[in-house]
């Protein structure tokens, strides 16, 4: 994100649905999702639909459980019990949706589905970039904006300045609209940092450490090299007019933390 006080262009959903309306700006999303034949827009089939249908061999094992089927049943029951227990634990903490985060210490704060493109990365697109942003908003306002279906932008993660707390707003397999460039969006994870590019006091030690640990985990997961060719600032995205994270972001410190050196 980062608007530098520039007036926002009107970004109503109606305007966004008209191809070509964003002339002069690199699209943050596909030109025409309504007619795009890509499977990205087709929701994942329910697990039951993908389960292989097993033909039953007549006369064999009908009613007499084999050792294998008993084992299978036992495992299934065990798994179900574990899942139920986990569900109870999550529900007991009032964070049922927390089970959907990709980064264990993040808190799930889902963005509006109108602000990103559902996908199944890294199958649909490789993930080989991390894009670093500065919000130009407070943490709370950023989460609110991401939940506003008219905002037309969001990032996967938002890191809080004061304590490095991390909210995840979009699943990593989905394509968040954060880079202002569809190609870069398809192959990146976007991380927002609470603060303003001209106020370095927002870039706290807690934030650097928490964000670097997150980026390192993302790089390890997808095999992304931990270098400045793959961990980039929003300002480095071709076609962008954004300047974040700006000159006050300490890249040397950040990259050392990401690399654990
Ligand atoms: Zn940005």
C-alpha cells in the first residue's frame, strides 16, 4: 500500500469490472476475470467429490472386517477425534478461523474475497517473490480496508509496529492484489508493515524481527532465495508509482535477520 496523500482513483467494483478502465496503471488483477477461462476462479471441489469411488468385490469382506479395514477404521476414528479435539480447542479460544493461517503465529483476519483472486498456488503459479510494503495507515485501519470489498487491494500479511504481531488476511495459495502488477502478484507473497515511509520510528526492532522470521519461513517453504532479487520492495515492482517501503527501511538489517546472520 502507500498512497503518499495522493487522491485515490475511483475504484468501485463496477469500474473494476470494466476492462481497460485502469489505463495508465499496471493492472493489479487480471484484465477480465469474468471471461478468464483459468481454473483459478473455480472453487476447489469438496473433498468428498475427489475421493476415489472404490468398487466393492462381491462376496469378499462383506460384513467381516479385515485386519486392514480395522486398522483403517481405527486410524480414521483417531484422526476424526483429533480433529474434533482441535476444533474444540480452537472454538474454546474463540478463534475457530485461526486454523486457516499458513504461518502458525499469525492471526487470521480475512480480507474481503472481492480484494484478491482465489488460486491454488504454487500449482497454478510458482511463488518466487516476497514484496515488502509499508501501509501508510494504522494496523487496524489496514485490516479494515482489506475487509472493505470496495478497496480492491490487500496483502497476505500485515505486521504491527509496536509488537510485531502478524495478521494473515489472504491465504498464501491465493493471489493478493498488492503489487500493482498482475504478473508480480501471481508469483509473490505481500507483507505490509504498519507505518509511514517518512516516519522511521514505526520500523521497530519487534517489527523487523517478526517480519524477517515470516519472510524466512516463506522462503524456506517455497524454495525462494533469501536475496534482494527475490525479497523486494513495492517500489521495485515494474510499473508501480509507489515508493514503499522507502529510504528509512533498513534493508541491510532486514536481510541479515532473514538470513539469520
Ligand atoms: Zn505497497
